[in-house]
């Protein structure tokens, strides 16, 4: 058991611990239940719960969520359309998001996977000054995709 001032009171029976907590006008809270004997502390439970919630908020604020933006193209997308999409891709990468570029195949286009691979290689060459390859090209069903992250 740990007293309200933080000093260790040693191993105490539950009855004695509850009596000491009642004398102090505070609560007896089990801090670590997985150890033998369990560790209890005399404190104000409302204040303890508030501190835990406050710590969770701080941890959530420090947490950085990485966004993954996706750009979809087809194997025979025109040059001008591709450059327009890659301008948007550069903006996504500049904002700090990861970028997933997906080549979608339809029907007989599946027999020309090398055209999709060539298109992805061309895209990575255009974006190589602002992005690096996170995950190389992989085929998932009728889609071939690559993931890029900011340099």
C-alpha cells in the first residue's frame, strides 16, 4: 500500500488499508492488480480519473495520423491527363501525406500488365525529386499499385 503522501506503508491487510483511507477522507484505489500482492494507493479517485483522462488527451494530441491519398489511373491514360494527376500528387506529397498510385485494368487490359508497370515506372521517375518508394509495385486482383512517401 502507498499512503496519500507517496510513502510506502508496506504490505497491509485490506481492512487496515480501508480504515486508513477512510481516516484520510480519500479512496483506496488498486493501481497494479497483476502483481502479488496487488499495489493499492490512497488518493482521491475523482482526481485520479481526471489525471488519466488528461494524459490520454495529451497522448492523442502528440499522435500523428499519416494520411494515404490515392490517385487512380488507367494503362492508356493520356500524357496531359497523367501530368494533371501528377501535379495533384505533388501537392499531396508536399502536404506530408503518403501517396498510393493505382493502375486499374479492365477486360483485356489484364494481358498487358507490362504497360501498367511501365506507367508506374514513369510516374516514379517524374516524382522522384519529391517522393521515395515506400512499397514497390504489386498486383492485387485487377489493380497494380505503388506507395510513395515524401522525401
